[in-house]
């Protein structure tokens, strides 16, 4: 068992791909023995965005604070969806996705992802 307080973790600036003004707090992952899922918190500053990504594993996202836009592309169709605090989001395996902060305050969300090894 592991218990960690997210308020005690310093966020790390994420500079992968097209990400900008995005920070991550890695709560539970490989180093904790999590073999099926990883839990992270992301903070996207106003005007920031996550990287333009696609993964074999699915994501479950819960928006804690702020508002923004989720852009997904599936089967060649681009969909833009407004998101806000309280929204629960399911991003399917291999669905291209990116999150933008369109508000005046940080956009903060929990992201739980499947670990790719369970998909092989």
C-alpha cells in the first residue's frame, strides 16, 4: 500500500512534444509497483497546452479546476469539446488528443492511464 499527498509533490515542467506551460505531478507509477495503471495530476497554465499525443493505452481524466478545450481526432474526424471542473473524460486507446487551457486560471486534472504492458 502507498499513500501520498499530492500537495507535498513538487510539479515537474513537461516539455514533451508540443506541450507548453504544462506541469505534472506523478502520484503513483512504476516505482510504486503499479503494474496496470498510473495516476498523475497535470496543471496547465493559462494559454498552455498538453502535448499532441496518441497512445495504445486509454486515459481517464477528471478535471479538478479551471476550464479548457479537449481536441481529439478519431477515424480522421477532429472534435473540439469544452471541458470544465467536474468533468470526467474517457480517451480511448489510440485516440489522438490534446488539452488546452482557455481560462484565466490554471487547468488542473487527474489523469489515470493504463500501462502499455497490459495491452500486449
